[in-house]
C-alpha cells in the first residue's frame, strides 16, 4: 500500500469537489487565496489577454474575446473531471484496490479504471479485488454521476442569466444609440418631450443592476461573457447609465416639474449601478485606477450643453463640479474593468452621424437607410 499516493488522491478529490461546490452550488462567491477556480481563471485570462494584445482591432479580435467566456467554462469543467479521475486513480493505486495475488496494478491501469468508473462506462475489463476497492468504485461512480448532473444543470442557469442581462442592453439601443452615450439618451428623450419616461427607464436599470449584482456575486464568470453585437457591452451600457445619472443629479437646474422625480430615481439607480462595478472589481481583484484618463473634458461639457440646449434643456453652469464628484465614485472602477476586459467605454456626447443597429443589415451598407 502506497500511503502517500492514497493521501494525495484523497486531497485532490476533496479539493476538487469542494471547489465545484463553492463555484456552482454556493450562491455567493467564496474569497480565499488557494482556490482552484480563481487560479484557473487568473492564469487562463492572463494567457488569453497576451494573445489578444498582439492582435489588431477587428472582427477576429472581437471573436477571440467573445470565445473566452464559454470556452473557459468548458475547460474548467474538463479540468475538474480530469483532476477527479486523477485523484481517484491515486487512491486506487495507493490503496492497492486492483491488486492480484502476486502483481500490483501499475498507475496507468489504476488511472484507466478510475476513468471508466467515474464516467460509469462499466467495461469490466479491470475490476477491484476486495471490499475497499468495491466501496471506492461505488463512491467514484456516484461522484461522477452527481458531478455530471450538477454540470448539466449549471449551464442553463448561466445562459438564462446571460439572456436576462442582454435584454435591457439591446433595448438601450433605441434610447441611447448603438454607440450609447448619456448625451444621446437625454437628447432623444428631450426631443420627444418624454423626460417622464426616463424615470421608468432608470428604474428598470436599477432593477437590472440589482439582478446583475446577484449574478456576479454567484457567477463572476459572467463578466467574461460578451454581448452579441460588437458595439454593445454590459460595461458600456452600465457606464452610460452612470454618466446619465451624474448629469441629472449635477447638471439639471430644477426648473421642470418632472425633475424632482427624475433626480430621486437617478440617485437610486446610481447607487445600485456603482455597487455593481465596485463589487465586481473586487471579485476580479482589480484595484481602482488612481488617476483614470479623462473621459469628460471642458469641451465635452460645452458640446453637451449645446446638444441639450437645442432640445430645450439648460444645464446648470456650476454642474461640472458636481458631476466631477460623481465621476470620482465610479470611473476608477469602470476604467480598471475596461482595461482588463478589453472594453471601450462610451463617450458622454452623441457621436455625429452614428447609425443604430436596426438601420443596418448583413447585406446593406450602413448608409442604406
């Protein structure tokens, strides 16, 4: 009996099963230094990012970034399965469960027997020879069956969470443009005399932020899942909403009857949206950028004033200081997330001549409409 091999196998099996339990079953992210899933994603994303950095901007680069989330999930599950088979193989080898009367089975045979047992193939060409071996075989078969069942049930949960996340992002296209911006969101509502409707939109984003906070706490892997359209992303959309709330709270003068309700909702949405970016940055171990690149310059403020003034909304001249205070609460975090995950943050003002996604098709050029 090889005690060291048996102990090593037990540690591998228990470690993988516990890591799987924490990742899939526990509805809260577990933070500890020695965690298999955290190490896997840190190493995998680091290697993936090195490849992406060497590529030029374009469809291929976007496709590579979009493939990481689903592919890494499959690789993580495969790694769990391989480690469990390896761990049980060490246990069978160390405990001598496949011994004959004179010859001890080598590790290759033990690993093969572990694999056929874990995946419940039941080939029968190798079999345990005493009670301990039969007990371990039953335990491994049960673990394999339960592992596969949990994995199969885990995938639909992730894709349902992805679908819920993307619905509101796609709906933002008609309200803030396909390259969304806070200025465009406000301009379109002001032109339509529908500022009251903006209260409902921000309420929806408050609920959306609460849902995403719950999702990210349970499944941080969702941060790596990218939107189906190249010019859309959950971080870009969320930053647009944070920018919009900052303008409403800091730049509106309070002259209109709808502004009081809008300010109240903007404050609630801002708080929940900021909660999402701060907690996710912590979960991904991304410290805030101390001095993020300026996203909102004096010229941007002038252009924003002109755009909204043409739509009938006058901004407070002293609003820049208030907006600056708001920006300092979330921009260091969104900049860190964008740099690490290769997202492009939105501008504050409408992009001249921008065309919405609904105006394009795979057969027509962008100017068709």
